[in-house]
């Protein structure tokens, strides 16, 4: 029964869904803080999110269809690569439109998570579910403490993956370790940029 619950948890909060949820929340959070916010502006932002996610899914689904055989780690790699490129599209448009600094920082953090994940995945099955739960939820917690419940959901993934039989405990903890390194790096950069202050 515990295994079934863990599998359901892993499916409901799968990386593509959980990162999308966090992205919606980051966009909404930043838009709400904008003194010039408008419904049209929010619609435009979500359209860009849709564009980025379209690119991500085209890579995730398209690359395996374009090649004859995909190695066992290939699905994780194409998903991660798709996510990284998709959020770069979002980052690019956000910077061009000058919509704020929070979403671009969030996007670059996801790209920073993608690079080591792509490098490690062919050799070791580090948990992408854990990585892509803790990194975006950790960033949201960093920008506003009210996102604690979302972060608790992300922490649940650390236990869900081994209990579901999808990863070993070490692979799950590996996802935690990489997430912590990335989030600490962002925290230090923010602290330096703000002269030691907190956002």
C-alpha cells in the first residue's frame, strides 16, 4: 500500500507538472508585485510560459521519436534538456520585455540544475523527481516564506521515490545534495547583490 501511495505521489507531482505549477506561482508572485500590473500583462506572461513549455515538450517527446533507440537514461536526459531549453526561451522573452528579475533568476536556476543533471544521468540515475521538486520549490520558499506548504510537498518526493521503487535512497539523497548546492549558491549571490540583506 505504501508503495502505491508513493507511486501516485510521484505521478501527481512529476517534474513536468510540479515545475509547471511552481512556474505559474513564480509568475503570479512577480506579476502581483508589479505596480503596473494588468490582466493583459498576466495573460502575456502565461502565453510565454506556454511557449516555453511547448518547446520543452517538443524536445522531450520529439527526440525519442527522431532516433531509433534511446538508452535507458535517455528519457530523463531529453526531459531535462527540454526543460532547460524551454525555460531559456522564457528567460529570453522575460529579459527582452523587462518584466522583472524574479522569473529570469528562477529560469536560470532551473538551467543550472539541468546542466549537472545531464552530465550525471548517463552514469548515475540521480533522482530528477527530487531535483526538480526541491529546486523550484526551494526558490519559491526563498522569495516568500508563505510557500512553505509547497516546499513540504517537494520534501515528500525525497521519500516517495525510494518507497515507489523508482530510485535507491542514495539516488534520492543525491538529488537533495545537488538541490542544496544550487539553492545555497543562489542565496549567496542574492546576499552579495543585496549587501548581505534578504529579499
